[in-house]
């Protein structure tokens, strides 16, 4: 499990994927999300602008990111 610290109250899902080095570009993040490869708190998420807050878990192909403050 990888922990990502954010300074703000929220971060958009596509930005989190780039910050965590799961996506190299915004376009790559968009593709991953649209293809159903990303789960937020165990549910497949298709909105790249989904607001992620501390305590949320995001998983990509079995790798889990936990967002902390």
C-alpha cells in the first residue's frame, strides 16, 4: 500500500493518479479511468474529476493508494 499526502482538503482522481506515478499524463489517467481500471473505496470509478479526500483508498490493478493529510 502506498500513502500519498495531500495539502488540500481534496484532490481530483486524475491528479492523484499522476501524483502517485500511476499515470504519466492527464490523458493516460483519463484512459485508465474510462477503461474501468480504477477503483475508489472498492467501487469502479469512471469520473476523472471525482473528488478524493484523506482516508479514501484508490486502487489500480491491485495496487492501493491511501490518501492522507
